[in-house]
């Protein structure tokens, strides 16, 4: 079983008064139940998914909750909104009960929380496994910080060896990266006893369950066919600027429907819409976002695809991993893409309090100086200092392309 970075954060939070109600939100099968049950063995586990077994819980008073379930984990709590009201009542009337609420629909859960638990809870998103988590073998082992995480925490780059292959952990990291690119980061497919066919079968079943259960929680579909077409179209377009007219045309739906379906995919933790950067915050709202699937295994499973990734798929996989590694408490920055009128494109611009980190992503196995051409002079466009720029690729060598631009393997940056 793989270790999770969020485990220690959640356990420490639960010891404080502000941690009496903790919400773990995330896509189905990201490990929310496992994390909660293993981290809080003294809590009573209550599954709210089954409409028959959950009904009796809705009739409990605040006093009965406090006496019978002073510490409890409520799984899929968004299925029964009245229970969130019950937990609110317990919180307001008693000082000692503690609850962990788990949910797999961002929209439903957050809407209910905003209405009932505002100011009473702490919310954490549990993403699929990060690469450092994939590299662990035991639940209780510590997760090593990636070079990227150290960088955004304020650490400076130490003197780098000329090749990633000289680092003792390179073999394990490359193996984990290959697994991630092909099968993604869901804990179930990280089981080393599974064959590749078993992993693909799990991904296909996951996608079917997502359509049959999760997406129906968000909307009442007379037919899922238009949404399935949209899902396949977005999987083909990962790494591209969002074009609602194109998406609508390819999926044979209206443009407004395309916007709504894409919103569903985002709210159910399937895609990231990377917002464009502009000096003017209002202009950021009017420019076009870039679409990235949050998990390459899911994206490939939707298309029933095996073999080589495209350049856009590789870009999405790297950006999704960076996104996951910023979803831990303490990161207060923002992620953007940048495209200027004169054709300059930057795949990822990471805004920190003290400046920006720029990232270009290339699938090539041999980086050349021209791969950094859009990074040259970038600092003149920005409203904060440019801390450093990177070209991430499959080239195992580490190269200083200039004083402020480093080319290195994507796997090295992310592990």
C-alpha cells in the first residue's frame, strides 16, 4: 500500500479545535476511505452510499449523534444532505465530537458545505497518487519531497549532476514515471501484483462507474450519449486550448451544453482548466483556458489507447503531476499558461509570492537550445521577478541553457 503525504497533515489537524470537522473531497477511488480509516481507527465508519442503510442515520438527533457516534467517518456524505445539517447541530451544541466527512462530488459537497458548515470545517482535496507517493511501498513510510516541491518551498537548486542517471534513485523514479504515463496515479492500478491488462481493465471499469454513478449525481441525463461523446472529445483534445465551438461540433451538441459538460468534468475531478496569464486580472477572465486531463490513465482509458503518448498528452501528464503536488496545504500560488499575441507560448507559469517559475514541456529525448526560445526574455512581460525557467523533457541530461534556464528530465523535476 502506498503512503500518502496528506495523512500526517490530516492527523495533525484533527488534534486541534479547528479540526473537529474535516472534509476529504476527491474523485472516486483516490483513497479517501483508506486514508480516513487507517489514520483514524478509533472513529466509527459509516457508509452513506446505500439509500436503505443510510436512512436511519437521518433520524438521529444531535444528542444521539454525540452519544452514539462521538467520532465517526461519514463516507459519500453528499448523498444525504440532511446529515451535513445533523453534523452542524452536533458541532454547535457539543465541544468534543469529531467527524471526518468524505465525498466524491466537488460540486454537491461544496455547495452543501457552504450552506451549512462554513467556518466549522477544514477541506482537503485528495488527488490520485503523486510520483513520490507511487515510489513508496508501505503505508507508514515517509513520502520524499520532489525537487519541484523543494523549489516552491523556497529551497535553491543545489549543484546538479550532469545526468539524472548518476542519481541513485533514478531507476525507481523512471519506473514510477513510466507507470504513471501509461496507467496514471489511482492507487488501485499501483498494485504491483496486477498485470498491465488488469490495470487497463480496472481503468475501463472505473470510467464506466463514473458515467453510471458519479456523473448522474451532477445532472439528470435522459441519455448519457452526448456526455460520452464530449468525454471522448476532451480526451483527444487534452493539452489544447479550449474551443467550445470545436468541442460542440465534434460532440454534436450545442456550445452551451459543451460548456456545461466541461464544467461537470472539472467538478468531478476529471480535468483541469489551466487559466491564461495576463498582467490585468480582468483580462485573465476573458482569455482561453487550456484543457488537461488530471490523470493520464483515465485519459488513455477513455480512448482505449496503448503505446506512445502524443506531445500534448505528455504535456498534460506533467502539468497534472505538478498540479497534484501543489494541492497540499501551504501552497498559496497559482498555475497559468501563457500565450501572447506575437505567438510566444509558455506551457506552465507558476506564480509564487516572490515571483514566477516558467516551465516548457517537450517530449523529446534530446533537448536543444531552440526548445527554450519562448523562455528567453520572458521576464520583460511579467509583473514579478522570474525566479527560474525550466525545460522538462525525456532527455536524461541536465543542461544549463542560460543563467536562468535549466533543462532537465521531467522525471527528475517531479520526484
